C-alpha cells in the first residue's frame, strides 16, 4: 500500500470507534422509533405492527400537543436569553481575569459534580413553603403566612437557567479567550471608549461562542423533562413530559415514538434555520 | 515644548519595579527609539505613554499637557502592535476608518482620508479585502495606515517589525521611516533590535532592567557607549580591563598587558575622571587583521592568534587571542578568510577606542 493510500485510510480508522458507537446507540434506536411510530397500540396490550398514520394524525392535529410544543419552545427561548444575559458578563470577567482564572473555571464546573436532579430539588429548600426565603421573610416580618412560590412556569425557567448557565458561560468564555486583547487596546487608542470598543470589536468577535452556547441551551431546555416534573405545576408540562407520559405511564410506545420524533424534527428544523442565519460558518467569516 | 515628556516615572507591579525614575523629553517630529532586551521596561514605558498602564509615580505630559488622568481614548495617539491587531471582522477600509468614526469627520471626507492613508502605505487597492487575506507585511502597513489616518499627536510603535521575516523587515524599515518623515509625526518606537534602532532613529534611549543606560543619537550611542551594558548590547564589542595612567591635555593614556600604550581622545572617555582601573572598549569591526609581521604607520599593532572563524559570506567573525585576552574581530573578506590557528597582525586606531569607568556592582 502506498503512503497516499495509507494516509487516505487513516481518518477512517480513527473515526471507526466513534462511528460504531453512534450507529449502534443512536442511529439504530432512532430507526426503531421511526418504525414504532407507525404501529398501532391495541387495547389487548400487544402493539400491532404495520403502517398506520393514526399516531401521527393525533400528534399533528390535536391542539393539546401543539400548545404544549409552542409553550416548550417559548420556555426554551426565554431560558436561552436569560442564560445569555447572565452568562456573558460572567464569561467576560473570567476571560479577562489573570491570576485566578483557573479557580473561577473550577468553580464554574463544580455544579456538574452534583446530580442535576439534586441541584434542581435544592430550589424546593429555597423557595418552598417552609424554605429559606419564606422563613426569612416571616422572620423579618414582611409576610405573616408563607407564599407558594414554587410550581409555576417561572420556577421551571429558574431551574433551567440554573442548570444551563455553565454551558453558556463556557461557550462564551472559549470564544472570548481567543480574542487578542490588543484589539480592544487598538480600538481604545483610536478613540473608542471601553463600551464602544466592546460593542464594535469584542462582542461581534465573540458571537460564535454566544451562538453556540445559545443553541446548546435552547436544545437542552426544549428537551428537558425533569425540571418541569420537580419545579413545575400540573399545568407546566413540557413536550418531553408528554413523551414520558405516553411511553412510561400509558405504555403507548407508538404514540410516544411519534411525539418524540415530532420534537426531534421541530428542533432539527430550528437548528437548520439558526445555522442558516446565525450559522457558525457565517460568523466565523473574517476570523481566519 | 516637547511632544512627550516623562518626569520621574516609576512603574511597579507588586513588589517588582519595571521602570525606575525615568525622565525623558521627546522633541516634536522626532523618531525616538526605546531599545533594550526583553524585560528592560521599554514596552511598559510605551504602554504608560499610550495610557494602557498607569504610572505608579511621576508625570506624563503630551504636548505640554499632563495626561496621567486622561483615558486612552482621549489621548489622540496612534498605536501599532507587533501582531498588527487589525479587526478581523472588518474590511481593510473599515479598519482604517475606525478611528475617524469617533472624530467629527464627514462620510465623504472619511473616504478621502482612508484613500490617502492607503495611498501613503502603498496599498491603495486593498480596501475591500479582509485582514486575513493579506500578508504579514501588508497587514502591518494597514495597521500603520489605521494609526496615522487620525493624525495622532504621537505615533507609538511596539516592535512593529518583529513578526516579519528578515527581508521584509528591512523593506518595512525603510518604508516606515519614509512614511514617518513624510508626515512628520513624533514617533516612539520600541525594539530589541539594535539594527532597526540605529537605522531609523533620531535618538536612541538604551534601557536595561528598568533604567535608562544612555540617551543619544545613533552614532553617539554606538561610538561612545556610556556604560558597559550599552557597549555590549550595541554591536560586538571587546571590553578589556586596563589602567588609566595619565589624563593630560584632553587625552587619556591607557596601559594594559600585551598591548602598546594607547592614547585616546578625552571625548571618547567622558566618564573617566582620573587615573586608575578602567574598561577599554574596541568595536569588533574596528580591529583589522593582516598577515603576521606586517605593520602600518599611525596604527597600533598587536600580534594575535586566530582561535576560531565564523564565516558569514561577505564578512567573517574571528575569535582571537591576544596575550591573555579573548577578543573578537569582524572583517570584510578579501580573497580568503584567515584560517583558525593562523598568526596574524591586529591593527586598530587609538581614536576608535573608548574607555569607561569600572562599574562597581551594587
């Protein structure tokens, strides 16, 4: 075998383990789900194999599913914007701090050492009827009776922001770190104030990180089902909760499959649109 | 009134003092170089003038006005960095126009000024390109255009040529000097490269360990180094221990083993006050090698042995032994260089020598 042939083969050899894992653990199960979505759940318990459009018809026409899907996307969008607004200043601060950057990054990672479920449940101790906030307000005398602050859409968003903020901060941090600090100095020397220099130079150059963080937050938020279960009320179900409900509670695998594919397609299309207009390639233009 | 004046500037980073009590006056329109090895405080000094660092003590004035408390964006300075620091997401024209956006310049006038600046750096057709599409030399010209288009009071250049490869660096050196002279802007240039400093400057400030070692015109700094550091940093010098035996009639008499008596003019030894131990400085290129046994009138002659030869094409650097002294000489090569081990006659003029007082290390 010539050197060229060997070199042409090398990337494929290196990719084999990852490709194997993706095919076996992602592509194959996805195929099963697609096939399942066309089966029929029968009252007897055993599903009827075949090509039926009933599940899809129900998923696509029932306004119940449509409303929850739209609300899920809204919650994901609000969460993403909140993460961006809270995460950008933090990422900027870490990227520009000299001595203690490593400590700050470790602190940022620290929440990942604790289970996501435990972290989400911690809000019950803070916002619950006998939680820290209520106790404190009663002690000060602002209120006489504890207020029910939990189990609504706001606490769901709060929990999601809590969960997703580190992803946003890390993505923005990485892109800020790649920006030469001389650029801001150059902008300032040319007459731009620090704020003008930031808007003209640093912010546009950090957009790829902001966009990547935003995409990650949006997709993760839109697919979540634990947070609404723990922090949401009975009417705050998100779309993934419907999938869970159909498959685990009602044992209706065909309908659950159709619903989960629906979410997958909607998110996939949104990612494609996002990539088209705020795409990484577009943003990376001019960055060399 | 000087364009830039520093008085008793001190810069400390924690316990470390980067610049000690520096005072300096830079004349309007001149090209001044801060020269020294890395860590000597030259870039720190430049960044203090720019307003990127605050001095710990002392005062900085630009055109007679104290600027210690003036933020960088109000100082009206042109700043050029070693890594160009062009805005990668803006076109060349937008890069050059950047500073004009913060000045009261109309659109039409801005376009004209950008075109003029690009013309001046001889890249008039690149306005629509992005920085990454340009070569390093072109990027540095654009960075220069961006800095001068705002008509700065002072142009500050932080090692602007160091990232370029050798041939390009020489071209850019000439180019930079031409542009500076054509617009007459006061320029402060930071470099560790003595060739750049000698070729471009009206005045060189040699720095070492946060202190100014010498301030003078290139020829002055080169020919009459004020300290051992300057003698060794600029060019290849031989520093020999000698004894001053007499100071008479503006002349200084030096005595050292293996050499004849050397009488040098007093202006070549301004720091030597009286008799006693001194350091004799002879530039490597002022020592001429000739076949052994030959002598010449009006020159000092010494026997030497070539220990090693560093062949450099048009010239050669010889490592010599004269008695107990190790010396270096750099000569142009005619026909063939002398070989290692050869006995040679070493000739030099007394007036090419300089003498320094012996430095007592604190």
